[in-house]
C-alpha cells in the first residue's frame, strides 16, 4: 500500500513506481483509437464542447467497465475526450487509514488517460456525507483540539491528491452532495463537526483546492435534477451557491450530475421551463455549468427494449436541448458507456426484472437510440 510519509512527502514510493509501470503495460495493450470525426467528442468539439465518461479500474481480463478491459476502452476512445475516475479518487478508495493513501487504481486511470491524450476531471475531494466517507472517519479521535486537527486532515488530503494529479486534472469536483434533498440544510460528518460545521468545512475545501490548483476549475457537484420531486433539493443548492458568493468562496461551476429519471405521463414542457429557471438562477450568479454524470433511469416504461430505448432517448434529448443551450456549459460526461456495467442495475433494479437500459451502448456494446439522441443534441447546440 502506497503511503505518503505521514502525509508530507510528494515523491513516489517504490510501490507507486511499480504501479505506474503496470499502468503503462495496460495502456500498451489497448486498441487504437477510432478515426477522428466519428465519435461524440468530435461532434461536441465542433460546437466548442467536450464529451467524456466515467471509467473504473479493473485488472486485465476482468469483465468490468474500466481500464484493463479493451472492449470497454474502445468505446472511450471512440467517443471521449475527457475522463473521470468513477470511484478511484474518492476517500473510500484513497484513504484506507487516517495516515495512508492507496493510489494504485487512480494512477492506472491517470496513466491511461495520459497515454490516450484525454483530459481528466477529478472526483471527488470531499463527498460530504457520512455514509460515503471511510468507515474509520465516523469514529476518528480528533483529539483535544479537534478544529485544527480536522482542518489539517482535510487540507493535507486535498493538497496531496491535487498535487499528485496536477496539471493533468483540469477540473475538480471539490465537494460532492453536501445538500440534504429534504430541504433541511447541509449534511454534517465527523470531520465537519470537528472543524466547526459544514459551511466552514466546505469553504476550507474550496480555498485549499484553489491554492493547490490555481488554474483548475473548481466545482460543487450534486444530483438535483429537473424532475418535479427535486424542487426542494434545487432550492437547497441555490442557497448553498448564494452562500459561496457571499463569503467569497472560490467556486467556479455547478456540477449537474444529470442522473435523469423518466416521468411517463408528465409534462416535458413544464419540466423544461422549471429547469431553465434553475439554470438561469445558477448562471446569474456567475457560475459555469458541467454535466458530470449523465445517464437515464428508465422508470415507468414498458419492458420492451425498443419502446424503452425510444422513450429514454426522447426524454434525454428534451433535457439536453435545454441544458446545452447555456454557453456556460463546456463539458458533458456520461456516468459509464454501456448497460453491461451501469451502477443503476445494482442500485435500483426494475420491479419487472427487465434489465436496465440507462446508457449509450447496450450490453453487447452496440449504440442505442440514446447515443443518437446525444449526438443530435450536441450537433444542435449553440456554438461556444
């Protein structure tokens, strides 16, 4: 396990060097990229946009959606110009103990992106919910002076992670999902309680990230979306964004996760109008936009794959036509490329047992109507 000399060193350990070497070997086994001009990123580039995807780590030969799987990386190389690690840069994966880091999987993804000439986003420097922090964090002893101890832990984490991947990572999800969607305010964690509260913790995270990566885009990322039952969540996010501006917290953009959920029988016109009001409020405060985690949960749709695929594509196109209309948005990333490896199947299977179809490619790696809808939306977007 790679460590950082009690969180102070910046040189690679012998194990880290071996990991990077292994990452290079994985990259060498990857297939060549598709011809220029044929993928979603090429279409996006003509409008001043960039398209990409999340990618996981997997060992060579494993049937997973990540680096090490040539079938999967062929999709990335066809369609993507920017990648983000699905889980490998989160605290749960990087921080096995309070004083150690494990960069093996994140390094493999970074090595792959570099070898293929793809940009990278960083996700995430602080997922601000107890259930998504390492288990040791909930009962960690912050000592007799918890505020400076907690602040030092967060500061060191951000400095080390950002420093390791700079300047390859051009945009960071500094804070992820801090707003409780029930309208009750911000989540608290053991770390934030030690520091002195959620607000102070989020501000510290962004200020530390700005000092560590002055040229990177700093993003607050959340999953509020355009569905009617997200109104309180959107209101909470707007309140947080207003607070950042009032306090001078260096936040550049709102990451709109875009885990869409189909709404059969609902009014797309009403949803579009409400979504415009939200995005207008965000951009009026001077924030940029990033679509960070795009997929579509096919709720309430018939089991027939063709009917579901058409409805998902139409729903996504209606969403993207509004969202891509904002010149403040320059990047859109899918949260995975193929139904075969989508997180949604395990998170929320359909009651009728029909396999979910939430991504651009089906389980056999064939493009679906959703792929065509995204291509069309990108091609129709105003030029940046």
